[in-house]
C-alpha cells in the first residue's frame, strides 16, 4: 500500500477506486508475466 498524502486532495471515495484499479492492473500484469515466463500456475 502506498502512503497517501495528507490531507487528501481528493475525497477517499475517489481515491479508493483509483488505488483498487491500479492494484488490479499491477496484479494482472504480474500474473501475465508469470504466464509468459512459465511460472504460472505455481
């Protein structure tokens, strides 16, 4: 989890979807790289 700057320039209800979508994109990218390398499934 990245440390969020305080005070937040945007409401938390705006930050949560952004952080969640970024995390899901990073997670799917890691899975796709593992598939390409041949390490998935573990």
